[in-house]
């Protein structure tokens, strides 16, 4: 495999704007995601995969037929086409730093944006390597276009080397993962894999089979707007009630204070005025019982404030998004063991840890397709400091091929 082919693929994909939109009611949530989905569909066909399809929801699927008659489990690999709506994702201009020598990387002189090992010490692990960064004005899109490029490169390698024994391999690319809707219409039966892996993890070596339990919460605050000169004992300022609501959540159970298995309440959006205001939260915890208690606590705060200010001032809309996939992976832990062995074969030390987030694999696992998550190689996802070492992407390709090899040998 040549690194320049992998790099060219990645750069081709990241330059296509595919941001999803969490306010949209369509699926996919943005029309522009179709551009990458259609390109991948055409590339899979040109590559020689069979049963290549793109459906009405922009799901792309393809099959690499088995090269042997040996009975081997059908396995799949997935990645998502969309990028996060949290940071600008159009007109991406990647910066390629070859033979990184350490120290600061100037992303953009005009806005003084710097990628520094003082803030991101993991950069020191990649001295001498090729690092792909942003230009300091957008995200990069390694989440998850690095995963897409790695899967496509691995499939292309197998197509060009038919002498390599392998079972039937399935690939799929999904939209809207970043807004928690990535597999809303995914047809697991059509996909046809017994086990699968998402290429949607972070730095090299990451191997994950535990995710958060996750819920989205919308708090609606109804105030009463009165001319401020005549407001005494009449005005109810919705913004102040919203601030009070947020103040009643545990101060140190916010993302900036948590790590490892610690859950959190995260205020992601606040908008409104005196008359009405909304707070949008995400609630996360690895422990299902603690997760349930977090949701109940939010409802308890709402009930307290309604008792204080009048019924109906605070309303709560709470929706579960996904659950910890550990429950579905543990009965088939050999699929994690195989991924771990595949990393060791590639000279990569497996770093098995819980995902402080979620993947399409979490929901797929509950849909009957056990699906742990493998590193794609990137860091600082969703922001202007995002970067990915090319060598980490190359190792991810090797891991994919090693997983396929192990299944074929067992």
C-alpha cells in the first residue's frame, strides 16, 4: 500500500462539505451529504465491489465477495460521511506538515491559530511523521473521513490482491452520525454482516466496546414579559429562570470536569428572551442506573421550579439517543479480541477504553449487529485544532486487513 494513495483519498473526501444539521427534519439532514455518498457509491462500483447500492436515505453499501470456499463469518466495516455542525465545515483547506519536527504548528497567521504540544501534548508522539491539520478556520473532517479513506483503501488493496484468502466483506457509509441519527433507517438485514466494526475512533490504538448511555434534553422556560418600568411583582424573566435551572445541576458533573467513566450534564445551546427561553442539554453516563437517575434529577429540578414559580413554567422534553453497547458486545467478546490481535500484528498497542461519546456501532449493536469501534487516527475532533497523522491512518488500514486475515484463518 502506498501512503500517497491513502492521502489522496482522504484529501478528496474532506474537501466535500458534509456537515449534518441537528435542526433539520429531513434524512439525511443536509442535501450536501449526498455528494460524498454518491461519490463513494461510484468509487465502490469502479473498484469492483458487488451489490453496490445507495438508497433513499443516502446509505451506501457494497460487498467484496469471498475469495475462498472456506466457511468464514461475514464481517463488515462502517464509517460516517457527515461532519459535526459545531464548527464550520465548508471550504476545508488541509495543511500537510511532512516530517513534523516538533513544536508549534502555525495553522493560520491571520487569526493567530496555533496547534501546540503545550496544549496538545499528544503531538509529541508523531515527531517525524506526516500530520494533516486544518487551516485554522474550519474543522478537518477526519471524523470520520479518515475512517472512510481507510476502509476504501483496504478494500482496494484486497481487490488488487485476489490471492489473499478472505470471507465475504461488507462495507457501509452512513449519514447523520454526528447528530445521533446515523442508523435511524439502516437495514441490518440487507447489510448482511454477522459482526462489524466502525472506523470512528480517535488516536492510534483506540479500541472501544463501551459507550455512554445518552439522552438529549430540551428545557422550555415560559416567562412573562412586562414593561420593565412597571414590572414589579409581575415580570417573570425566562432567561433568569433558565440560569437558575442550570445552576441547580451539579457544578462538577460537566464535561470540563469529567473523564474516564464519569458522566455529565452538558449545556450545548441556550437561546431566548424574557418571554421564553430554551436550554438544550445532552446527558451522558456509562452506568445505566446512574444514567436513569440523571434524567430523573432533571425532572426533579423542573418540578421544584414549577412549584416555586407556578405550574408549567418549566417543561422537559427528554429523548434517549443510544445505550452502552457493552451489554451487546460482551456475549461475543471474541470480536474485540480479534481486533486487539489485529492491532498487535500491525505493531500497534491496543488501548482499550470506554468511548466518551457514541458511534453508529452503539445503536447497531442493539439492532442485532455487534459492532465495536476502532481508531481512525485523528485528534481534537469537531474543532479547528483537529489533526490526523497519515501514519496512523496507514496503521488503521493494516488493522482492517489483519482483522480480515484472522477471521479467514480461524
